[in-house]
């Protein structure tokens, strides 16, 4: 994300409407945060929502939406839910034409 959530830069204030939307989303997906984590997840959610809204305002063949992962950065999602490296282990089968006799 482009915002510095942990740095010294001041972030724009969050509107009451944005916070209400986040809290509604939290309820829908049964999310709870410690007070220290709440602001960080709110900012990530709002950045995701901005990206979704921006995309959906364009002329695309698909629409995007918010889901249970909308409070994760792309890096957090990748590290938590995607495989690091594909694992392939292919055993040759009897009768394969590329086996030597």
C-alpha cells in the first residue's frame, strides 16, 4: 500500500461514513481487532475499497467487490493463502513412451 501506516506521515482523517462501512463489513465477516490493530486494518480496508470503487467506475468486463480478505495487504494475502513455490513430483508410469527398456 502506498500509505505509511507505521511511519511518521499523517494520514487523512477517516470519515464517519467510511468507519461505519468498515464496521458493517467487520460484522458481516465476523472480524474483531485489538484497539492497536483496528486503525491499521481500517486503513487497509479503505485502500482496498478505493481500489474496488475505482475499478468499478471504469468500463470493464467484470466488477470487483469487498470480501473476507479486504483487510489484508496483497503481501499478507500472498504470504498467508498462496503457495510459496509450486511442488511437483511426477513419477514415470509403466508403459510411458519416454521410458528406456
